[in-house]
C-alpha cells in the first residue's frame, strides 16, 4: 500500500499485478505520515514533511499479520484489525510494483537504498518512501486501480470475500499521525477518511472518475505522448497527403504521384528484399521517448552467437504489437548492444507497405513484409541476418486484453519451423509481459455474435477489427493511445535446427521442433511471470481456426 499527498500524484504507478489494489490515500496537508519503523534502524522514514511510508513484509506468500499488527501498534500510528486477510496481498503486490516502476521513480528508496538492484528483499520490514513530490513520476492513480481491478475480476471466485474486507479496511482500521508523532484531531481524521474510498469491483467504465490530464504535466511526459500520437496518425497522414496529390491541380504533382504509385505497385522490391534499414534513424532520441512512455525494457536471458541466423517469435501479438516495434524496429531498448552482430528485420503485414510514403518510412526502420520470399531472402544471407515474426498474427488480436490467462494462436502456426529447417536457422522464443495490458477490449468470447462478426470481417478483408479502448491525449477515459503500462520483453534461449533440403523435411520433423518451441516459450514465461505478472498466470495455445 502506498501513501501520498494529493498534490504529488495525478496518476498511479503502473503495475502488472492482478491483485486488487486499495485506493490511494490522498490529502493536501503536508503533515500526514505513517509507520516510522521503530524496531529496524535501517528502515526509517525520511524526515521530509512530504514523505509518507508504510511497512510491508515479504517473509512468505502470506503476511504475518500478528507481527505487522504488533509492529504498527507499537508506533501508535496505525491500528490494524486482526481479521483482514486482504493484508496477505500486500507482499505480493508491493515487491513487483516497486521492481516494475523503479526506473520511473527518481526519488524512491526502500530500506534507505535507492539502487533497486542492491535492495535486500529478504529483510522483513520494508519502508517505501516517496521523498520529493516534485520528482515523483506521475502515472494515473485511478486508471491503474481500474486496470488492476479489471484483472482481479477474473480471480473473483479465487479471492471471494477479500473485496468486502478491503472496502471497510482503511476507513475503520487506519489512524494517521502528524510528522512529530502526535495524533490528529478527530475532525481531521474524519476529513481524511472521507478521502479514502474503494471503487466497486465491477467492470464499470471509469468515465465517471477524474479523466482529464492536469495542466502542469511535465514537458518530458508531453514529449513521450507526442511520439505515440505521431506513431498512430502517421499512416493516416500519408493517406491524406496521397488524396491531396490525386486531387491536385498541379499537373507536375499529379503525374509525379501517379508515376510513384506505378513504381510502388509494379517495380518496388525492397519490402521483400531486406528493406532499407538505417541505423541513424533507429538510434534517434525520439524512440527513447517512445519507450519511456510505457516504459519498455528488453531483457536478455542468454547470448546469441552472431555466426548463424535466427527466427525470433514474438508473443503475444497485443492490439498493435507496440513492444515488438519499439524493441526490434528501433534501438530505444538497446538491441544492438545486447545482441551484437545480429542484423534483425521485423516483419509486418504487406498491407502496411501499400500506403504511399509510409511503406518507405517502415523500410528505413528495417521492417519487411511477412512473406515467404522475404523470409528466404533474409535468411539466405546467414551470418547473423535474422528475422522477427509476430506469430499469433491478426487472429490473436481478438484475444488481446488485460488478463492473467494468455491465449496464444500458435498450435497450427508451423510455417516458421519449416523455413527454419530449410535455412538451418535457430528458433528463439520472445515473450512480452504487459503487451496485452495496453488496451481494454470489448468482451468477445468464442462463439459470441461479436466474435463471429469479427472473424467474418477478417476472412473477407484480411483485417481484424478489435473494439478496444485506450486513452486520449488530454484525458484518460477513452481514445486510441495506449495506456501507460510497463512492457518487459524477454528473449529466450535458441532452439538449434538442422539444415535440411525441402525433400527431407517431413511433418513429423516439423511437429517435433514446433513442440520444442512451444515448450521453450512456456519455460520462458514460467521463469519470469512472477516478476511482472501473477504467479498463477497461464498460457493457452489455440489453433487459428478456433473461433
């Protein structure tokens, strides 16, 4: 649980936790504090009047209620009831919340240690302190609560009864003191508790909550939002310019554009032949701002020798695969430093290259179309030339929503294994925690009329149309921009494939390595899910034809 002054935070720290999170305590006065730890000299609250902290425990999977109750009652700052099982959620929530957001908080300390990698998490008492409100990264409090709440709904039966305890926990069991240790007056306590509220555990829209961005949002956050906005509107802007050129009264512009379209349709080859990759464009600070919006981080689990080719499989697809784009079409997260010698191409839909000017821009970033011809051209070069496929494809988009159960369209996706066998390219599983958390999607369970309608459109047009909701530029309630959710991408260990002729490749061989790939992806997921997800999160593999 975190305590903060109302004027310090306008949004909540991102979290990929599935547990329900109590509403953040808010108060404009400077003198509120909580639990200065008395029996642990290393874990004391800062003396700043804007510092607020709480003690939590990571001793086991369940909090020792008696020890915490004794700890806080000794300090006469907080009174905790003895029958509130919601406290058992604290240690699961706080550890991962801190780890996920440590890079975004400029002034966070745990046990007086500001370097997140040096914190001794096995120590019993933890004191989380926000030292200076001016430096606190401002990520939507109420939006994050609704995000966690929406995931918690799926675990409603598992944690049945806890929510009711949360609802009455804070108002009835929390008493705050001033910085000097004296108790607040009853009048001030009542006023403070009126600020404390738990939102109903439903899938109700957050439109009724505070929705508009504050006017004093820092410039660096405006820059981050601008990069995402440009990413979204650029293809539409290119289409708009194309229409203007077609309607132009200037014959030079008109016939020049017609000549460009003719070349693009009949003679252009670079989307199928490795693109026009320009590292200077991929290294621009613009992309660093793009990554910091979420933020996005790339994690290497092993070295990848540059003397061979690789086929990277990215999971899950998400609504628009923003993690794949940022990690592997730019250098914002340091791919070339983490995997030296690997010349990677991210593959995308052919239709993206049919947009005038936009396809050229994608090629400069190293993107190519996801065709067999493109795959063969890249892998034939060997020596580190590799490709990245988002294997779930457009059909997996319909299952992209915040959830602790990931549905991956992979069972009958075997073409990449055959291509790997032809070229002797190793298969590398890649999983991004948080990719599915960027947007809320209208419920469309298999067999529903909405799902059938979406599948029908996909068959006829080749495009999937998810009904999703993100946030806007100046408000958080709805829009096409993604929510600020951390994305953590893990690159797994390679699966070496033999190089076989097309005649030697059989269905049995393909199935063998396809099964190995799915098992490796599952191991990668299980190894890291507790860091960024619920420890009980699962992966379910389905066929592309399962509607």
